[in-house]
């Protein structure tokens, strides 16, 4: 399979960086190699296990329960004023939801990918056309006692948790990926998923209502206006990260080496900002650390997975796999947007979740539907 081959080649490249001495931070590159191999093994095992529709559904439940806990925990901490992360009192990101993550943006990304999976699963059930009030009542009662109803309730809690992170790019990537994926789904999926429109509208209304009730639109607008210095800092960081890549365009500086190499390129006015552990742009960090050939391989993995998701949405007869195609499409688009201004793929929990999203794209196209 091309995706497995590309993933394997990337890990072999990291190993070459380590053994040949090309890496400027050998020990950190070795840690990156272990992480990369773990992701590769996870991807292969997921492909094998999730071929069975029963395992696929079970995995969706696990993701939804996990994300539901994160959203509930993060929301409770914000609304109660009890500022704890993972059993440790928070020093940063107070008054915003972080769940068990340190950074609110990473929770936002985790919740967005989880919402995409939940939406895809709900879409795997077709809406039957109403044939009178008895039929409508029977369908309504059947929906209430079904797992779809519980998942929809959890999705509402995830949307609430996402807004409470106050992550600008997290919420922007959610709305952008939801809108784009829904538009594509209405074009590709036959019959058209009429339930999708209701779900999208309800989630957007919830987002708007929470913003208005808890924060007020004037406060949000003021907060955006007050972030010019942060935006400027990230722009300078992007320029410095790009310069770091230009000095090592093909070989890279070594996987995981960013924190050690970046200070040489940091502009003077920001040298007092403290240690910069990660670039706030996953694209530039992978490009600088891995070099252009490996970066192209990583991009191929994502694009190839996206292609499988689109084909599944258009061509699969299985409703479950068409729904998983939508989940993969929305999850990939969300990460593609959020990666422009953050380092979610450097966080193990989000990296594994994204690999799971890529797995869903392949399962959506090639998974067995005999038991669906």
C-alpha cells in the first residue's frame, strides 16, 4: 500500500539522519524515530483491526467517550473556576478549557477531529422519508433510543467544550472544515445526506449561542484586536523557521531538532521570549527538520488518504463507510487548516488521532461491508 510505504520511508530517513550524523540533535531524533515507528505500527494495526465493521463501530464509540470526557472535564474546570489540568493546578491558560492537555489549542484540535468522527458515524444512518404522523413518531422514538441520539448529545458537549477553549484557530478550523466537508458531501454522496444539513446548522447555532451567552461578541472582537503582537511574533517565527529550512533544504536539521537549532535563527527582538520548543506551524517544522524529500512523502500520505475518503463518499454502497469517508475528509481538512498556526502534530495524542483519521480514509474505501 502506497501510504504504508511512504510512512516507512520517512522513518527510514529519520534513522539515516541519526546514523549518518546529519541530525543536529541525535538523541531527540531518536525519540522522534520511536514516535514515528509507533505511529506506523498503530496505522498498520488499525488497518487490520478496523476492516471488521463491528470493530470500526467500537472504535468510534471509544473516540466519542474519550472526547466527551475531555470536553466535560475542560468545561467543568472553566465554569466552576477550579483550574486544574491533569491533576495539577494550571499555571497557564486559566479561564479556558484545556482538558488534560496543557495547551487549549491542542484540546480544540482533538475535539474537532472527534466531532468529525461522530458526525460521520451519524451520517451512516439514512433518514427515512416521513409517511404520516405515525411513521414520524415511530422514527423519532427509534432515534431517541438509538446510539445516534446519545452520540448527538455528546457532539453538543464537544461543541461547547470547543468554544470554551477560546482557541481562535481551533474554532476557525472546525467551522471551515465542517462547511467544506458538508458542501462536498452534498455533491458527492448519493442519495444526499439530508440529515447533514440539520446537524451542521445545529452545531453552528450552538457555537454562536455559546459565544454570545458566555463571552459576548464584543469581548471576542476585542480579544482578536488585542492579539496583534502574538500574530506578529508568529509571523517572525515562520520567517525564521523558513530560513532554518533554506539552510538545510534537502537533508533537514534532524527530526525533533527544532528547539536546539531554531535559536540560531530567532530574530533579535524575540530572543527574550524564552525557549521556543516547537514552531507554531507544523508544515514549516516538518520541512525544516525532515527536509524537502521526506516532507513531500508526508504530504503524499495526507493527499492520498484524502483521495480515498472522497472516492468512498462517492462510490461506496455501504452507508457506514461513506460516513467514515466524511469523517476522514472533515478531520483532514481541520488539521490542514489548524497546522498553519500551531503544532498539533507534535503532540502524541493529536498525532495518533490524526493517524486514526487517515486510517478511516483507507477503511472507508477498502473496508469490508459484509457485516454492515
